[in-house]
C-alpha cells in the first residue's frame, strides 16, 4: 500500500467570495498582483503543492505533478525557511507547530520549491493603482522582439496598454514616425495600438519589413514597447542541380551534403529516399546537426537505396526535396549475402580492411564554440573508422552537468540545456574502436545578453515623499544603461530639481504632482537589449479596501492559511489585524502580516475560528474590512486500499473508508494509473470500497482512492497485480544443426506476474500426421535454449508453450522446418500378434511405427511365419499396412511369427519371434459323468470328467453349467424357468453353483467353451433343493386407532422357501432410551392380523415379525408404533395413518372398483337417455296442473340427436318447441302447486324442473330427470 499524503489547498486559502476571474492566474504562470486575492494563488499544505481553487479546478500540469508525487513528506521546514527569507520587514517568529500525518521522508520535486517561492515573492510585490484613479500608461501586451510572419496572412503587430485617462497610440518605423493614415493597407484597432496590415487587395509583405516601436501616451506620460523587428518568412526553392553517382570504396567514409536554401526561420532537415522511405540511421549512418548525412564507413548494402535531403519550412508547411544521391560502392566481395548482416565480424567477412578512427566533423583536434546564457549548447563529434567508432564525452576539470546534459544522435551529440556561466570550459569527445582512439577538444565560451538583476518598478508617492527607480542588469559583455523619460532621452528632458540620476538609479526627493512621468530604462550589449517602463505617480488618496466586505473563509484544521486584505492608499497605509474586536494587533507567534496586507496563520487550530478585522490607516484616514474564519475537520482515509495479487477471473475488493467534516460534502472517486477510472459493468463502486468482478489483465495497475470535499482531499494508492497465463514465446531460432540434434532458442513472453515454471517443446511432421503436434520434451522455466534429440528422416517443425501456475500460454509461432537425413530403422513394430478370425486362417497384426521411428521413406514390413516345431521354411511377404491374413491353416495350430521394419535405407534389426495360433473350431466333446451333490438349500457341488485336449479344437476358456428352475415343491407357486449359467474358468473337474432357490426342482447341463464358442451339451441332470428359511413377511403395517390398542397386519412372504408352520412376533416397549421386557407371540401360518392391548399409553413399541418353516425363522420385518400425542400432534398421526391407508394395495383396489362402477353407471344412463329423449316425471295417468302453476323457462333440458332432429316421443310445434308425449316412465312423484322443483339426495340426479306445454289447454306437468352428464351441464 502506498500513501499520497495530499491535501487540497482549497481549504488552506479558504472559500472566498472574491472575483473568481483572477483565481487561475498562478496556473497560467502570471504573477498575482497585491490587489488580487493572493490566497487564490497557491500555498503549501503538508506534503503537496496545489492551486488554492482545489483539485477539480487545478490546471492539468498541477494534476500531473500531483500524480507523480506518490509519497511526499511534509516540507514544513522548507516552508518556514522560504517564508523567513521572503519577509520584507518585521521581526517574525520561528515558532514551529507539530507536523501532522507525515508521510515517508522523500524530498519534494524542485518545481514545488520554485512555485512556492514565486507565490511568497508575490506577497511583497509592488502596489498597483486602482483603475478608477489617474495614472500614467502601462504597456500590457506587445509582440515579440523578432516577429516573423507568414507572407500569406495579414500582418498583426500587437501593442496594448492601460492608463487613466485611456492612452493614445502612435508608431515609429526604423526610428521614424510611421504615418498610418497615409497607407490604406495599415489600420489600428479601436482602443488599442495594435497594427493590422491587410493584403487582401494586393501588396507585398516584404515592403513592410523593418523595426517598429509603439508609443502609448496620456497626459501623465508616455510608455514605449520593445523595438519589434518585423520579418517575412521565406522558403526559397532548392537550386536545380544534376548529381552524378557517388563512387566510394566499401569501408571508406562518406559525407552527403545537404546545403539547404537559407529560409526564415531555418528549415527542419531530414533524409529520405526518392520513394519517400525514411533512411535508417544508426551509429554508422546518421544525420549531423548541420543537415549533412555522414557514413562512418560505407557498406555494399548502402547501394540498395538512394538518398534525398528534405527541408520542411515551418510557416508555409511545405517540404522541398533535393535531387537524390545514388551510391556506387566498389567492393572486393560483390555478393551481398544477407546472412552476413548478423555476422559478429561482418567487415572481415566481407574483406574490408580495419582502420583507426578519424573525425569527419569537426575537423582537426580542437575547435571552439560560443553560446549565449539560457540557450542550449550542442556539441557534435562524428568520426569514421572500421569498425564503426563509439563516441564518449568528457569535461576537462569536472563532470558533465547530469541534470542538464543528455546525449543525442547515438552519442555523437551532447546537448546541455539552459546554459549558464559555469558551463563554460573545455569539453572533449573520444572516438574509439578496437584499432585505436582519437579525441577532439571543444572550448566553450558562454556569453550573455542583458538579463535583469533589479528591474525598475512603478513608483507611487505622496506629495513630499522620497523614492527611487533602480535599473540593474548584467550580461557578457557588461551592458550599458540609458534612461529616458516619456520616450525621450533623459538628457534632453526639462530639468527637474527633485530628480537625481546616479548611474543605474534615479533618486526623487520631495516629489510633487508635477513629477509624474513614465521612465524607460534601456540596457544593452552586442547580444541584445532590455527595455523596461516604470512610472512615477504622485497621489493623495485615503485608504480604501479592494476586496468584498465580510468574506467567509473556511479552512482545514492544522493547515497553514492566509487571510487577505487588499488595500490601496497614498501615502501607503499601515495595516493592522484584530480578532473578535480585541485591541491587540495580530503579528508574531502563530501570525505573520505581509507587506501587502495578508495575514498568515501558520497552523490553524480550533480556537483560531472567529471574525478577523483588518484596518488600513494613513494620514488621510482609515478603512477596515472583516473576514469570518471557520475551521473544519480534515478529510482522512482511515482504512486504505492495500496492494493485492489476484488471479485472472477472480473478484477483488479495494477498501477506502473516510472520515470527514459532516458539514462538508464528501466525494469519493477512483483513479487508475493516475487517470479517472471508468466504472464499467464489471465494477461496483460503493461509498467505502471498489469491487472488480472477473479480474482481467487490463485491470492491473495502481488504484488511487480520492476522498475530497470543497476544501481538501486525501489520497491513498494501492497496486493490483493480476496473475495471468504467460504470453506466448516468440522468435524461435534453430542453430547448431546436426544429423541427430538441433538447438532451439526462443525469447520468453511476459510471465504476467506469475513466474514461468516449465516450457513444453512440441513438434509436427508433414509425412505421417501433418498438422498434428506432439510433445517432444519439457524444460525448466529458467532456460530459453535447449538441444533437442531428433530422429532420422523427419521434417521437423517446432513450437514452444510456456506454463506457470495460472495455466499454459498459447503456442508460439512455429519455427522454420528442419529435415534430418534418413537411416535404416532401429526398431521393429510392437504388439505383434497372431490370432485366427476363422477356423482356417490366422491374422497377424502389429502397431504401426510413427514418423519418428520410420527413419526413412517408404516404410514397409516384412512378415514371416511358419508352423512351430516343424522346421519348415519361413513364409514371408512384404506389407505396407498393419495386418496380414494367412489362409488355409489347420485348426488351432501354433505358428512362429516375425515382423521386421524396412525403408529405402535398409532393414531394421532382426525381429523377435512371437507365437501365434490359427483359428479355432467349436469343441467336439462334452463333459461326462456329471455328478451333483446338494450342499444346502441354495448351493450344489458339481464334479465332471474333463474332455480330451484334441477335442477342444482351440484354447479351452472354461467349463460352463447351464441350469434352470423347473418348478417349486409348493403347489400353485409360479416360477421363472429362465436359464442361468455358472462359469468355471480353466481346465478343472469341479465347481460350485450357488444362489439357488430352496424347495425347488432344477435341471442342469454342462458344456466346454473355447474362443469360438460352446461345445455340445452333456446329458441333463435333475436335482431338488431342500427346504430353507422364508423371506420377510410383506407389507408389515402397524396402526394405532386409539390409545388402548395397536393393530398389526402383514402379508405372506414373497418367497416361502418351504412349508410355513407359523409366524413369530417379538415386541418390546421403549420410552426414550429405556427398554421394557421383550414379549414373544407365535401365530399359525394362516394368521395375518394381531391386535395388542396397550398397558402403557405413553410408551412406544418396536415390533419384529418373521415367518417360520421346519428349517427355522426367516428374515424379520421391523416396525414401530406411532408416537403418542405428547411426542407428535394428532394431526401428524392422522396424516401418517391416512398416508398408510392411501399406499395400501387393498385400498387402491377398492377405489379403482368404485371408479369403474361409477363409470359403467354413467355410460348406461347416457345411452338410455339418448334413446329415450325426455323422461317426463309423472305417473301413467295425466294429472292436469292448476292455473296458478308458473311456467319454468329454464331448468329443463331438450335433447336432440346429431342432426338436431327432435328425439323420439316428441313433436315440434310451430314455434320450434318440442311437445312432450305421454310416457309411462316416471322417476319421481310430482307435487301439486309450488315451483315444480324436486330436490333429491344428489347421488346421481341433481334437479328436476316442471315445464308446462304451451300447446295444451290444461297443460301437461312434466318433470325432467337429468343424467349425471346433464347435471354437469346445468352447473356449467
């Protein structure tokens, strides 16, 4: 885990309601003015320098710098020293508070000190006049001194200035007044001095080249810009020339000169071929600083291309190409063998003579060079020689400046950046090869254009005050100083008795308002000049505050902060600070007041919270302002993410738990490799953690938790290492090629954080199994080169697989192929066998040899055979496959067999002899004198006479007994007569048959078995097994209808195995672990029920029931009585009983019978109803209904056949209704009056209705009996 002790400095300076537009000045590199809120610049918080506006508004440069500072320590020591050195006045205090949460001791980068010092110096800068007060002009923007413009664009020469009143502008060109009004192409921007020269209507930009200077003037003085030298960019064409081929001896040096046309600015030079391919450069061939192309020695391969110098011009964005050089290399070895390029001594291999080094540039042994201070010094040495020399650089009398020096162009150039006077001296380059060395000395002189030691600043005085302007500069040679006032030499200005010039200083005494002017200081030498404007303003202004009133500033506990109070007045007011209205001035100890009015609190504590008042006073009055300071707790990560190592595909969680001030809004974000982390589908961000699911290789890196508020932030960093499978090895190379070996070398791939443990080398050959890779050998992960043993006549191709604990890499790309020379086989095929597939043949088979054992082309096999022990000659045949069938063989005869490998280079070694056999035939004889002895009720012993070997006609596998159960000795007991078998392997005369059924009749036959099959069966033998013990009673059930009795039921055993003579019941009471006395009951063989009276309503019973024959008791069935109510609820007991009943066979049979009867009844009723139509519910005689009987419009059913015709016994009326005919059938008696509905018992007849026939005058009362089907319809 790495910790960044970073805190956002926004809280250090506070949240200020001041103008936010000035808050980015420091980030832009501008010096903050004293009237701005300097707390918006930047301060030190322990460990990291940050812009005061906070992390989110910091510049990209500042963010990058913060990301680089992984572990910065507290630099409070450096802060205090810099603050002490920057104090303009005042006693000050060196009291130091405790440094909290210090990180590891590591010095901060130099840029941190520089930036902090810059900010501190801004606290004591010159005071500027508010713009609402009268003041002389000040130049605020101007073009650079050497102003080069693009001829295709309009010319713009900038000049901006401020002042009150607003200044007017005029220009000089080449030291003469430039009348803008006379040139229609030239105009000046409104309220600005910027010149615009427009060429849209024609004109040549070159006509306006010259030296321009801008003058900004108001009634209080005149300010001048620098002298701006205007030049138009030039990109002249290359002069046309015809270049003859350059003839050079191989190994000789060569310089191809570029000589580009003089452009403005100078073009960028690079070399390419005429086909726009870049020229490959190395320490032998390289481009010099002057643009020429140098060959330390020419090789034959340099003729393969031509060489063209190209010049790219900056402003026009054009590239001009010089005619190409072609080389003709004279050589003693005209063959350009590419294989020699990597030869360790290519020069001797090509017959090039070796030479000591000599310098191509610069010439001779010594030279000199002048460079200006602040510029880059470039020293160059290019040497020739064979072999190509190496260049080394040294400084006489000292070391090279390591912080500024770097080597370029393959060590041929030394660049020292930002040269200073101490870089002058003697440098020498040493060129050496194995033939010798030479050196060249370069004397470096450092000159300097003028640079400021003390630049004049604006001077603001009250009437009668004294002051001075200082213009102090240095340079080499020493610059001269010239003073001007309002753009005129001071000598020609009107005399001023209050002004005295003393070299580089002007002293003012008892100044008056008439002394206001703008003074220019021009210091120059032969290398350049510096021009500075500084005005003298005489004002009477009472104190005024420049910042908003009653600001609120929130700061973080224990940080250093500043309270700003920008003010102005003339004479310069004195400023004092007070806290909470107390009378004592705040200065010293934990407080320090700067010249610009800022109050620094070195370490904020809780008691520093309150209202601070700043009071500015001069002789003209006073002004005050208030700042309210709130102190907040710091944001701290108290549980930081830790470094983790994870395998690919696993889940990782990074913790980040934060404490912060509850009044501030907390934001937790994550960075990966110092860039904002994108939270994808595989990531889950929570308030206190980051979870990564299915970790992949791309997730590896540093993860930074950033906990930030409006005022501060805390960072914690952890590194996630992902273990992955290694990358594939690459660049396979075959060396040390021999007949039976080769060296394979490879470059290991990235191990992806898990060390490589093994390398597996695989090979592929293109003859027997092309495209199939086989493992060749395995090597430790520490090697990357191995000697591989090879077989003859194999066209090898290799690849390598790397293995670590995570897994295997993808195979490398294949190597080049390597074919070994052929040889006779050194081995013969394995697994040679001879077996018959038919009774008159023998099939000879073997395992074919693979590519690594073939050793040559046209691999084939010589197969030999002969009958064993007959001394007959060998039969032989050549076979290309892996089998051969010998025909017309006797039955099961032994043969001697040999299989020998052969290829075009010869035969293999003499093969071993293998014994094989021809095919078998079925045995001719059966076992005789089979005797059976009964061992027990389930097993018998067999004994027989073995057959003669010549009758087996093959290899005797086993004797086999076939037996089956003919019948049981129990009457009416069905038995299965399926044949079973018992095997007796080998040539043996006895065996045992077991697992027979007792009390049964059996039959048995025996055969002899060889590889072809069974022989003839022996005579059938019969035997009877004696009575045995029965199996367990079936379906043993225990029921408890009440607490007094227990009912037991069971079925007869499935296998009685004899004549049952009864049942034995044993039961014992138990209560937990306590057991009662066992009771035994014996029952007759026909009894299958027993009821037991319980003596104890609490105890349970365990029952064991077994059946008996004359032999004894058989297997027992065991059950337990149901649990009493105190152990199981009645509902559970009832459920168990119900479940028992539902699973009994008698209950299932009963339910099936009832369902069948119901189905038959339904079918009969439906058929009868369909044949009879309606069934009127009445007696044989007609009984008229009373007039009061209502007609039922629903509840009766009309039936019709499939053709929708009326049923028999009914007529269709004119309105489509069916009239009921008389019927003698009646299912129920009708009742008089009422609704005419009859309610039955509901078994099969549901509801009857009475319907009055519309056509009868008296009406016929009928009630329709519905079938069960109709009842279902009525419900629907």
